[in-house]
């Protein structure tokens, strides 16, 4: 059902019916002699019947099973040209693929990471898998970006090219969208007077089943110049590739998967002629396309960026902070010393379990260096000479860089600052959920930061808030904070912080304001 609805959303704007007004067609009663065609004695062609059934499905939100039953009913009424099922309708109306799927499929060797078209063996003569694969290769379905760009620009609402003209001369410090960001403004200066497209990439993996290690990894892109209300709709999302793997790809495999995408992006940086809908002037434009940022969760980012795991030494994708590795019962001492959240409680007093923490460094001490293209290039020179060192020694020498990052080849992609923070996992499900746990969990009720006794007071305050109409999910009772979705945590952070600050001790209220404001 969900898959069919996705197909409808993608196809409803396409010919031959994209300008048909669906509601009026069904709004008025049908008179006895009303027909869609003057040739009432003829049975409509199968494709016309299929189109009418799709319009009916959209108008009345009929399920796929309902359309299947309608098709059976038409057959029983001796409508010989009626399609047999919704599957047949899709086959009739879907455009023919431009090339067989097999042309876009490659296999990535699990040992040498070479791409091959053979499912049986690696094409690299020097690889141990050359005669046959002893371990399953990665199944890689590449989807050309250029064709998807053409289709999106052909049907998307007018693009925000006017933002490129306005922001080039703007010095506003207010950030409403990506156009206000410093990195975007720098591109405007270098591409002065030229229209261009910019992309943000996401890479994410999902386990197919709990009892299986098989996973799917998907490379997706969005066009920043599409209006934000339309930008993330499924029909405007570009899929660069899908990978099926029996286990999580390692960093070298991830770079092999990204390589063909980067090659295509380098071609797109030179510019292509696009047909752009909604322009006052000529609809044909020569546009360069640049990948300018990537937003992934931390495990995926470490693979794409080629650095340590997020919980390992030098695991921060933003800077070169090494972190400290210590037993859990020492965590209390560290937290007190650097005054991050005041105090915390050891899980087990004599536990040997160790965790890595990334304490804040006082302002008067030297701060960790930020990752940039410049620091990356320095480390890659060392990597080329000393890559045979053991893993830990190499990681420490290179401040967490374990493998090259192929995105470095792109013109406006910075392998440090272009990796954005994932607000869902970092801020809402990360920091905010952890803070609620510290404030309202019963086991911390004797700690100075605890407001466990004020839970009902804060809850009443939150329930009295009139949240904006754009709020996707109104927060449930605070007693269910452990079950909160990201949107609930977001609403409490952005609109409920006055309630929390009114009962928190001043020190912890000020700390919350640093996050909320």
C-alpha cells in the first residue's frame, strides 16, 4: 500500500493527465446521456480505463485491494479491455526504463574493493577472490544522478535562484535556510553571476531483519534550490545508489561505493543544459551542480569521512579531540573537574568497564584543531608513506584518519566542515533525551540537577503551551519521556525550555539555554 502510494505521488504529475483537475471530474452528478467520449458505442482502450482508475484511486484514497476488486467487477460486467489488476495498471502507465537494470549493477569485492560485473569472481588478477568469491560481494545498484536531476527540474516548483542573487550582496547574520550560510555565500562569490545547483548527501543503512545481518545502504541527495516545503518530498529526492551487503561496509568499501558517484559529480560540476520549469526567461539553462554538504548519523559519517568510530579515539568528525578512556567509576571525577553537567553517578562502583568521553577543554587551554581540507591533505601525505603501520598507531598519528575520503576531489566539499550535525540523533534523541533522563529519572533525585519532584509542575506548564500549527507531534506527558519521538523532544527543547528553566537550579538552567537559544 505504501509503495503504491509512493508510485502515485511520483507519477501523478506526469503526462498524459498532469493538468487534469481531479475533483471537478467527480463533483457533479452524471446525467443519463453524459459520456466521456462521443463514440459511446466503443469500449474505451485499456490504457484509458487504467488512467481513469488511477484518478479514482487518488480522489477517494482507494486501497490497492479496492482497485483490484474494481478491475474484477469490470471484467464480470464484460468490460473486456479493463485491466486485470492494479499491477497491470502500473505496467501500462509506467514509462519504459531507459536501460536494463543489469547495466547499472556492479559487485564490490569484499577483499580488494574492486568493482566487477561478475557475481562469481573478482576481476582483479592479484586478488585472492579472482578465481571465485569466498565471501559474498556487495551488490551495488548505481542510479545516474543526471537523469534524475532532469526529471526533478522538469516538474519541480520554481527554483529559488532569486536567493542566489539576493544573498550575494547580503550580510545578514540570521540563518533561515542554507542560502544564509557562510559556505553557500562563498560559492556565490566564486560563481558570481552564474546560476547553479547545490546538493546535500545522506548515507544511511538499515538492517533488513532482526535475525539477519543483511543490510541495505542508500545514497540520497536533495537539491537545496528547491523550496524547502518541497525539497524533501520523495519525488524530489535523488537516489544515487543502493547497496545490499551481508554486513556493514568498512571504510575502504565505502570509498569504493562513493567513487562512481564522485566521478559523476565531477562531470556535473562542469555544467549541463537543463529544462527548468517556471522560469520567466528561456526554460533552458546551463547549470553547474555541486555537492556542498553531507548529513549522516555518526556511524555512517565515520565510514564516509574515513575516520575512527564515533566512540573511539579522535572519533569526532568536526575536530581532532582525542577523548579520554577511563573506567566508569572515574567518570564522576572527570565530569566534576570539567563541569560539563556538574556531577554524575557511576553505574557500578568497582566496574572494570571503560568508556571514552570527550570532555570540554577550558578556554584558557589550547583548543582542539578543526578538521578541514588543509589538515586532511597534510595527514594524507603521511598516510601515503606510513599506511602499513598498525591500526592504532596509524590512527593516532593521523588524528583519527583511517582511510582516504574520495569526496575531497569535489570543488566545494570540505572533508571537515561539510559534514553537518545530524540533529535527530545528536540533539533530540541524543542530548535532549539524555538531559530529560538526568532531570526526571528517580535514581538521580538526590543529585543537585534533579527536578524529579517538579515533574508534575513542568508537565502542566508544557500542556498549556499552544504549539505552532507546523508542530508534527504534540509532546505527551513527561512521565513518558523515555518513549518520546524526536519531534516531541524538539518541541520541548524549542518551546518548553522556559518551563524547565523556571524549576532548574541557575547553573543547569543556564546550561540548557546554551542549547536552546
